[in-house]
C-alpha cells in the first residue's frame, strides 16, 4: 500500500516545530525553514505569509491535540493505562514546548497575542486540574487542605513542568534518550513533587509502570 503523501502545508508545520524546539523560535527564520524543506521561500509564504501566521496555526494545533488528549483521558484506570494517558497529555506540551519556552519573544515581537497565550496557559492548567480532581475522586490522591488549594498545587506543578521544558531546550538530552523516556521522567518528576498527596500504593505502581514504559519502544 503506497504511503499517504504529506502536503507541503503539513511538512512546514512539522519541520518548523522541530527547528523551533531545537534552536529556539527566535533563532529560526522563514528562510531557514524553507531551506530545511528544500523549497523556495515563495512556496512557503504561499502557505504561511508571515511567521505570525505559522505560530498561530501551531497554537491552534496545540489546543486541538491538548483537547483530544484531555477528552480521551481515562476517568478510572490501572497504573498502566493511567501512566500512558498522562504521558500522552504531557507529550503534547513537550512537542510544542517552543510556544512556552519562547513565549516572551513571541509576545514581545507581536507574533502571539498576550490574551491568546493566556488562553493557552489557562486551558493547559485546566486539563491538569481536571485530571487531579479525578484522581482525588477515585481515591488515588488526598484532597488538598487549607490554607493550600488545588489551584495552588496545579500552579506549582505547572511551573515545575515549564522549568523541565526549559531544561530540555537549554540542555537537550543525547540522542540515546527517547521521547518516551523523557515523558516517563517528566511524569515521575511531577508525581514525586506531589507524592505526599498521592496514595502510596498507587504512586509505587505508577513509578514501576513509568520505568517499564521508558524501556518500551511503543
């Protein structure tokens, strides 16, 4: 069966995301993206007239993938299913980390509207709130007690995750580290930060499953 042909539009999105993540969104120009694709700049600007248009579609695609991941997240599951679902959820932010790591540049240079960016942050954090509430409802986590709140816990988790994404940008791992290993490490890091809220038996089973999935190829 012949492979499905990938459109130039899709190739531009995939290649630009890879370059933005590798070098930083501020360091990659439209001309460099065209050169990486071996197409003319005119061909690329036919699909995306400006860098702002390209960034805008990346934001749209990020939100679509995030919503799909949230909608498909299991409400109650074993450690294996939960771990994979959480890795899928964080995987979306990992693939689009340039939107977060490069946010100051994007906003300062009018490539991304501040209100639009705030919407992205809010929707991302809401997805974490939703899953954490479900963990509490299923008895896998203890309720957050005053003077702290669930929103405060998620804010802390989000900034820790953002810091982790920045480390991936500044000091990318060697080629021997797969995306699955990175995601398993990220999920494990988040759970360690909240381990005093998480049921210990569930915490240990998730840790064991993350180790297994980090070694897995698929």
